[in-house]
C-alpha cells in the first residue's frame, strides 16, 4: 500500500499543477518559457515581433513593410519584468530603454507605452489595438 502512495502522490501533484489555470508572463528564470509579442496583421504596414527568452534576453524584428524582402531590422537586448509583472523594460545594448505596460482587454493581452494603458480599452481605439503588441505565444 505504501508503494501505491509513493506512485500516486506525484501523479496527483502533476494533475493539480496542470489544472492550475493560465500562467502569468514568464520571468527571466523560468526554464523553457518564452513570451512572444507581435503587432503584425499580415497587411503591408510595418510591424514588430518580439521574443522574450527565459534567460532574460530578447530578440526583436522590426518590419518597415511586411511584404518587402529585406525590410526587417533585427535587434537584441535584455529585459526585466516588474515584481507584479505588469511592466516590461527592454534594454538595448546601447543602453536605450523602452518600458511597456501590460493591459488585458477583451481576452487579449496588450503591451503598450506609457499613456496608452487607458486608451487601449476605449471605444474607437481600434487602430491603437491593431498597432499595439499583443501576446501571441508563450
């Protein structure tokens, strides 16, 4: 009976962990996690694709126009989340920083610049929602 308990307990723990619900964005130390943000819509306007790696680094591709070959610029750097994971700071190798704020709206998570947190949820701001970074994977 004791052997059954030693096998059953890890299985129960695994099931409970899997049922814990959605996870918040990963921090730099979470093994195997990555957060992917993107604002491209498949059209001809430019866009941005940002991949946050578990080791605290990011890779970014900025497109001036999606359908034109060679229009992308690739950059890399480091990132960090605030303690409550509602603020993301990107730091380029040059030392330039960008701070983005996490805003959930209608089932989508947006990462926006300062001053856009309330606008993103406002009626008539479809253009801002379309151009803002959205979580597309993690």
